[in-house]
């Protein structure tokens, strides 16, 4: 049984709204990825320079460092002291 004209039109409108309502999704994802990459680069540079103040500033206060074969280290300050 073919769909009614009203149903086809409603489906087309709904699809169009979905496609046009979220065009920024990939753009926002790219922006977030760029921000994460920049923060990772800062962290690596600080680590190589042994700049522990910068490393601590990039970490959340409740950070958790997991090193294989060792107990977890919790807290940005504790991570930097290690």
C-alpha cells in the first residue's frame, strides 16, 4: 500500500530539518579535536622541559595516573611529585 502524500511530505520535511539542524556536528568535533591536540602538545612540551608547574596546571585536581606494575597515583599534585 503506497504511503499517503501527507506522510511522504512530513517525512521529507522531518529529514530536511534533521539534516539542516545539525550541520555543525563535524565542525564542532574538529574544533574539539584541535583543542585536545593543542593541550596534548602543551603537556608533552612541559614534560620534555620538566616544567612540572605547567603539567600540574593541565591536569584535573582529581587526576589519576596508572603506571603498569604500580599502584594508582591520585591527584595532580601527587602525580607531579612522582
